[in-house]
């Protein structure tokens, strides 16, 4: 399984803004390899959520762990059959472990999105 997590500049904490996260941690549970991918949508004028979601899809993710997610990005994930999980706390590594242990719930509530850069 390939899991994506939006992370802050320090690359260890989950970023609360999915579309504007500076990086995505991409973890492959089969190979136990993790890579950090810069998020080109972080500085987008608009549509950051959709652009970031497409990056996650292009990386072959099967699952996303995030604090929150906009409806437009969630629609991209639904179309790509990517499950979205609600993060527990802010530590990315702990959330990977929690998902492996079946402790994360699927995220079912999505916000309308933040249109334009805040």
C-alpha cells in the first residue's frame, strides 16, 4: 500500500492544510521506503487542493492521512478510489503506525475549501 501524508517544512509533522502543505510524505508499506515530494500546488493562486490531490494520485497512493480535506480534493480521491483517513495528532510516523494497526478512522466530513491563498 502507498500512503500519502501532507507534512510541514520540518517533514515530520502533518500539515493542517492539505493543499498548501509544502511536502508530501509518500510511504510504500511493501518496500518500507519513504520519500518526500515537494508540493508544487503549495503556492498556487487557486485550486491548490485539486492540484495537490492530483499529485497524490500520480504518486500511486492508495490512502491519504490528513487533518482535513476540501470537498474538491475529496472528489478527486473518491474518483481514484483512494481512502482518506483522519490523522490522530500531528506526528506523521505515529500516524503511519496507527493506520497499520487499524486505529485511524476514515474521514467523512469535508469542508468547502479555501478559495485563493490565505
